[in-house]
C-alpha cells in the first residue's frame, strides 16, 4: 500500500485546521480508494501533498575483500557447473 501525505488547505490559519493537518500527516491507503478531502479529526479540507521519492542509488560492485568482510561467501566459476570458494 502506498503512503500518501496530506496537509491542510489553510495551514497558516489555526482556526481552520487542527494540529495534525496543519503540520501534515501520512496515511497508508489502497490505490483503489479516493484521496482524502477532509481531515480525519477536524473535518476541515486537506489536499494531497507531493512527498519525497525513494530512489535507490547505484553503487559499484563490492570487491572480494569487501564481500568477505560483509559476511558473504564468494565463489568463482571454474568449469561448467563447478564453482570454487575464494
């Protein structure tokens, strides 16, 4: 389920928003549900906000010594279907 972020349509006006929607909140909702239009607590209007995106970083492959230090077993192919532990 994706996480959606919502914030009050009037964050600067405390009379028109509660503490939760004034600061913004996150909510896990199924994709097939309509986005929220009202705060769950104070029932004032909220809007969906664009949040941060998690993009994986591409790094160089580990060296054999780095892989061994991390606890991996490093194998090297010697022949058809034959591997040798380094």
